[in-house]
């Protein structure tokens, strides 16, 4: 069983531009411990600010009421009683003591000898014992220390191994390790101190955090530090969802993590942090369970040929089939089935062609757009195209009336006209009716103009325009579909022109 410590509320909040409000921190803490079943959470650094103190008080008060206070940990410093008293006053019972894991940090940042630093650490540990506070230890800059000053690291460990310290935490503070190095150096620690509990704290500067975790657990590391969505300083920390999927599927190791809640919690942290999840991020990205190529959808329909162990249902998600120029009938049919829509082969062919056309125009087509596309297709009538719009230009400027310049073909003859109007579509219609008036042709009255878009509020959604016309008492409707509202209205108007 691999134990997980989530440090979203401490290390994750060190992401540039991220600052969680008190209620957001409490909400995330609850989700981590109750919904995701995280083993331990690190919620703050001691002595940072009054706001941090208030947030820790809220979290510890709630955790105590739920009997999980021992799972809430706070970063503290080698400063005698100062951090310990801050933690105690905030209601905490566990300190993650930040010690120096490299000789370079010890001598140049602290300006102390190893023996002096060890003595200071032991004093804080003794103080914590007297206050009933549990101690874990971070060996800050351990990844540099084990490479450049291993004797210092071993001297530190030899001096502390018999102290009442629960977890010795090995951070790759600057994200410098590769998987081979992680395996080598973690092995050295585990083999030299087999009775101690080690955590590994990865950073993602070389995009190898998850790979380094993969190596660490194989050589006996028992605890792994993560953040939701990989939040953290610089390139971030090891992302929880990716680490859990890797541990479960690649190494067949167990954790206490409740997989179906991963996506929901990730989305909430995305909203609170303001840091968008990349659409291709494993497990929680918007696109990772979306098949684009039609051949993949066809294979899935026949024998799940393009499935792997990362089934979306595990994470509270569903498989989707993207709509675009590479879709093919299989993708479209999957989406139609989800909507409960059945089409004959001719209509399916027309819908497929329309989606390919939209894809070539770089328009995004979603499942929500499909009913509008189908409606537009099935309502098409086999009417001769006696009128064609060859070109049009619409201009809009602040303080000036919109202008439309149109070029159309009527029964093989080409006409051009322009006009101003109260809106772009109004200007288009006035230019059009100028041509029709010149030719002595009748034009219907516009009775109603209805615009609908799929739910979700996407600014790039397809727009369906339904216009009701009256020509000498004959009332009829035409549809237009486009990513632009005015263009959709013009398409509906063109259908009207060919109908009359």
C-alpha cells in the first residue's frame, strides 16, 4: 500500500498567481480527506501570514470534528519553539520540519556547521515531543545533497534515525533528478535505513516527476507527495491523478485514493486556482477520453479495439467522440446514438459532409451542435438554386451605421448593390431588396427571427437562425446554420429566395 500526501494547499499554492481564500482551502481540505480519501494533507507553512493562520484554524477545527486531525500537517522551521507554538495555536498536531538536506544549504544559507544544525533539529524534535506534536522531517535540497555531499546526508540521518520522527521526506527540491538517478539515490536511503519510513517529493522541472515516482516506489519508498493538477512552483509537482493511475495500472500497487472523484476535485481546484488544466493532461484533461479519428470510433464499436486500462468511467467521466473533418460516420453515429437520434444513410451522408465542411473551416463541432446540424439537413428541400450569393461584405464601425455590399446571381445574371441599415443583417436585406425592387420582384415580409445556440455558453458555438416569412398570406419558415449569427441569417434568407 502506497501512502499519498497531498500538498496542494502548501506547495501547490506556491504556483505563481495562486492564492486560495480561507473557505476555498477548507473546501479543498474536505474534498481531499473525505471524497478522495487522501492519507495525509499538508495545508500551510507556519508563520506566513494572519490569513494563513486563520485558514489553518478552520481546517484543524473541522478535521478535529471528523477525527482526522492527525492527517493534517503543517510545514515548520528549525526555530526552537516558534513554529511549534504557531502550529499549536492554530490547532495543528503534526509538524513537517524543514531541515537542510545538503551541505551547501547548511553552510551557505544557515551559515552553520552540520553538528550545529543537527543539534538545533534535535532541540525542535524534543520541544515537539514535550508539546505532543508529531514530527516528520523534510531534507530540503536532498537531491543535490545526496549527489554532492552524501557524507553530510548520512551524518544527518545517522544522528536522527533514532529520534521520534515518523517520516523522513526526500524532496527533489529543484526537480533535477532523472529516473535512473531517482532509483539509485532512493535505493541508497532505503537500503542504508531499512527500518525508516521514507517519502519522495518530486518536482516536474524536466517533465519527469511521474517517472521519478515510478522508480522511487519500486525501490521501497512508501510515501509519495503530489498536488492536484500538478500545481506547484516553477513547473509544478507530481500530479495526483497521473501518479494514482500509474501506481494502479503500471505497477499494480494499491492506494486509498477514490478514483471516481479525481476529475471532479481537479475541476474544482482548477476553478479555485485559476490555472487551467491542459486539455491533453492525462486522466483529467478535457480531451484525454475523446476519440477524433473515425477509424477509432469504428474499432470501439466492433470490439473496443482502441480502449486501454484508463477507462473514463473509473474517473467519473465518459468516452466522447469528436466531430470534425476526420470524424467519419462511426464517430457521428456514436454521438447521434448518445442523443437518441437515428438517421437513414442518405441523411447520415449529408450530416457527415456538413461536419467535414465545418471542420475544414476550423469550426469546433460538439455533440450539442448535432441536433441543429441534423435539423438543418433534414429540413433542406430539393429546390433549384436560381439565386446564389456570390459574395458579400459587412462592415461595422462605432458611431457609424453598418454597411452591406452584396454580389448575387439571379437566373444567371449578376447584380451588385450596397446599403446601410440599423444592423448588419438589416443592411444586407436593404441591399438585397434594392436589387429585387429594380427587377420588379416581390419580396416577403419578415414576421419572426429566432436565434438559438446549444447550451453551455460557448462563444464559438454554432448558431441556428429560424426566420418566419409571409408572402401574400403564405407563411413559411427557413433555417440557417453557421458559427456566425449574421451568416446563419443570410443562409436562411438564401433558402427563402430560392423558395419564392
